[in-house]
């Protein structure tokens, strides 16, 4: 999952905004730092979308002058679980029953800041009828 971002120089810093996520902005001293901070900003914004039960915007095509920010694979899997639950009309309590776990465990599976095991997210996806596909590509 790669979101296009726009970098703007502002008073010696680099500001990052994401057209697909208007609530998202971050800043860094250099372009490299700003892009690292953009990952955190995008994850934070998407976590808010998930808490508000809002749909996750699909990343748009990169336009001229924009850069792409890739989310970590675990975050992508968790977002996919959230989207699968929305598609199936499932609540957290429903997933907890399917997995035979307590609600706080489901909360952690959907928390982009929590370092869940990928296998746990994969099991949850399988329980709702979805699967993970992972690809390794040349840089």
C-alpha cells in the first residue's frame, strides 16, 4: 500500500501532505526524515479512520512531483483485516467470537501501532474468508 505525498519546503523544514488523506501532515528537517515521518503520519491518520469506522481511502496514482510512501507489511495486513471486516459487516466482538479470543486481543490485531505477529493477523483474515499474498520485488 503506497500513498502519494507532496513535499513542500517551509522555513527550513520539509512538510509532507497526502492528497488522499487530508487530515495527514508531517514534517522533517530533510526530505528523507520527512518521508520517514510521513509513514507515521499516514498510519496515525488511518488508525483514526479505523476508530471512526470510516472506509480506508484507496491510494491514488502518483502525480508528477509527488513521492510514494510505502506502509509496512504488518500495517497493510491489519488494514486489510479492517477492510475485510467492513466488507463482511463484522464487528470486533464478532471477530473475537470467530477467533475464540478476548476483545482486547482483537483491538491489538487492529492497532497499527501494536507489533502483532503477522501469523495472528493472517489467522484472523482466514477466519473471515480472506488471505494474505506477499511479494518480494527488486528495489
